[in-house]
C-alpha cells in the first residue's frame, strides 16, 4: 500500500467539495483495498462536523472582520439559506442526514454542518445525524466504485 495514496485519500475526505466522494475512489482506484480505504475515509469525513462547527463559531468570527471575507461569507450564507436550509428544515434532522448521505457535489458534511448552523439546530444532535449521513454516503460511494461487490460482499456469504 502506498502511504502517499493513503494520505491523499484522507486529505480529500477532509476538504470541502471532494470529501469522501473523492477520497474513497482515489484510494480504491490507486490500489488500496475497499475494506481498508472506506472506513478510513469515512472516519476522516466524520471529523468534518466538529471541524466545521469549530470554524464557524471561532475562526469565522475573526475572519468576518476582513471586509472581503465578510462579503464572500455573506453571499455563501444567503446561498445556504435559500438552497439548502429549506430542504433540511422541512425534514429536520432526518433531512440533514439524508442530505449528507447523497454523494453528490455540495451535499456533504461541510454543507450539512453550515446548514445546521444557519438553522440554529442543536450542535450535538446535528453532528450525530451528519456522521450517520457520512456513513451512508461512504457505503454508497464504495458500492459504486466496486460495482456493488465491496459493500455487498459484507452481506453475502461466500461459498
């Protein structure tokens, strides 16, 4: 197993946009076994709600003192309030989990955490549902990468 591939898979799973949708395929298609790369990338991506909330409550407040950043962040918040928040608000925490579980661009743990923060959802409860969504997304991504053989083989007894 190539350590660099492993490292980049973890890093991709932590950053916005790619998250585990990028980390799992990157590692898997570069030779890391699905049963190794999937839990590692899921675990890395499950850290995102904690990192994002820390950022939103701490670092962001300091950065908002910079006018250029403040304008960008205000536009970002408006987008989150208009496009994402109504979907999550309609279905509550279950909606938050399902939103994060869909492995498409801009539907991951980062966006889910920002939406939960914007809606003023309970931090701990939101983080739990986001982590459940991350687990589901990881299963979907590896199932797609392996043609269903990866996750399916856990449930099918081999003869």
